């Protein structure tokens, strides 16, 4: 399994995974990204690593560790610098912390830094209607959009009129980023 920052010939995509129930399907995004020519490294929030998705399967799929904590100062950088970042699913918590600059997880810290470096970032929120109505969340979206962050449509994860849950639009994150 690759753990060093060795030369990567393909453009490198960070997939940031937050602790939403829909995260269980994140391999769909990873596979689609790989098919489009991205090399993928996953950074998960600490909560997301606690059973929200299959860590071993994702590590096998990407050939890399899933990062959720900072490296030790003496260690090499585990991933190359990102050419783009996809945040999917993005939680209420992470979106608000990112907009406020509260970099208390590797995931949020990475997002704050990537935005500052001008790295293209696409976000697919998974936030219930009740939480999305909070004024802090609305302000966070305005702030992040103003920083150039690209957002997919709102997705609440709540059942539609037919009782079924709409599919999460994983590949929209890649469409928002364009060609690798
Ligand atoms: C089963 C389960 C599903 C959850 N789904 C969501 C969700 O879809 N969206 C969301 O914003 N929070 C959801 N949460 C709450 C988050 O996990 C919680 O706010 C957490 O602190 C988010 O941490 P993170 O943003 O660092 O990943 C869920 C929690 C649980 C236990």
C-alpha cells in the first residue's frame, strides 16, 4: 500500500468523506473518479472512520491509507498535493467549520488550505432540511461559494413522496471539477 509521496503521474484527487450515513456508498465516487483518470486519496473526518464506510475496501480500492489525522512532523507527506478535491458527502458540521476556518480535523484543515491555494473543490452536501434551514449553514454556503467552492444541489437524504430515498449524485462532484 502506498504511503509515501512518491511521484504520481496521474492528477491527484482528494476525496474528503464526512460522517453522513450516505458515506457508505463512497466507493461509487472513487471508482468513477479512477475511470475518469484521477488517482484518488481519501481523507475522512475522525467520526466518519467510525463505521460510516468500509475503510478496508476503500484502502484496497485506492491502494493508499485513508487519512484522518495529521502525520508526525518527521514523517513524509502521505499523499501528493491535490490537483482537485471532492467533498462527498459533506456534513452540516464540516461545512460550517470550514466556512468559519475552524481547522480542528485534518479534513477541514485540508479544505481550508486547498481553498486558499486555489485548488478546485466540489462539494456534495448531505444535510437534512431542518439543519439546512439554520442561518449559520446558509451563511456558510454563501461564504464558501464566494471563495470559489463549487456545490452540487441540496440533498437531504430524506425520503421523497414515493417513500424512496433519491440516489446520491456521486458523479456530480466529478462533473463540477471537469476533466482531470
Ligand atoms: C447514522 C448517522 C447518520 C448521520 N447522517 C448525517 C447526515 O446525513 N448529514 C449530517 O450533516 N450529519 C449526519 N450525522 C451527524 C454527523 O455524523 C455529526 O454531526 C458529526 O459530528 C459530523 O462530523 P464530521 O463533520 O466531522 O464528519 C449522522 C450521524 C449518524 C450517527
